[in-house]
C-alpha cells in the first residue's frame, strides 16, 4: 500500500519562491502558473499579517519577518519529511519487527544466542 506524501503546499511554495528568488522560477519548478504562486503567497501574507517578501522588478528577497517565517517553515517541512520517512516505510519496519519476533522464538536462535553471549 502506497502512503501519500504529507506536505504543506503553502510552505512548499513559500520555500521555492525564497530559494529561487523569483515567483516565475518557483512556478516553473512547481509546475504551476506564476499567478497561482503569487496568489498563494498573497494568501499566506494575509494570513500571517506580514509581508514576507520584498519585491523588485527583477527578483524577490525575504523581509526580516520572512526570515523568521522561513526558520519555522524549514522546521515544519523537516517534520513532514520525517513523518514521510517513518510512515512511508512503516510496513517494512513492522515486517522487520515481526521477523525479529519470529527469530527470537526460534529454539535454534535461543541456543546460538546463549552460546554467543557466554
């Protein structure tokens, strides 16, 4: 069973714009339109009540508030990455635990373990 990736799309857009220093480049990377990226950032800025980017004709950069937001965004995105790692491989992890339990109940294993640990 495939587990869908957990993520926060708004944070993904924010991070892409900040890293690319461009709404257009972020849109290209995310395979969406530039107006969709602009709208998502505008919604985010309205939601937090702060401008997160300084916009010029040629590039964008983070405001001081944007830098603070980026700090927390990275932590949250890392949390999603960790969750995806754990739960994306959860069935394999459970299977290994089951195999260990089966092995631990095997009399030959018990005998070898006792011999090795003496």
